[in-house]
C-alpha cells in the first residue's frame, strides 16, 4: 500500500509530466515573423537577469526552439521540473521559478506572414 502512495506522489511532483505546445493564442496586435523573433531574442537576452541559473535558461530556450520529442529530452536531462505542460512555468532542482511567455513557445494565430 505504501509503495502505491509513494509512486503517486512522484507523479504529482511533476517530474514525469509530458510537455506539449501551448494552446493557440493571439497577440494584442498582428505581428510579423521578424517582430516575433525580435521579441523572443529580447526575452532570452534578458531572462537570466531575473534570477535562476543560466544553464537552465539555456536548456529552456533549446527546448522552446526544438520539436516536442527533443524538447522533452532536453527538459529531462537538465533536471527541469515542469509545472505547466506547455512550459510556461518551470522550476529547477533548487526551487527557482522560470516563467516563459507564450510568444517564445509558439506562434500567435494572428502572425503576419511576410512575402
């Protein structure tokens, strides 16, 4: 009986959560791909200054830019604890919180495709 309880607790801790892409979302104003890329670059350039460890930020960026299978492997190997399966809220093993905006994880529904 005790074993079943302990394995259930491990699952609740988020250590085995499968990640997924965020639900579709809309930017307040339609933006181009280059504007989206600029927003992403600005976020990743400044994110480590808000706390947490640089190697975790680097792993989160690599995961955000990878397909789901590779992203899952990156998250697992970096020891990132996933609170939200879409990676918007994660923690490292020391308990530091990492919040990712949806625009670094997926494209908005109102993205303007430049021709």
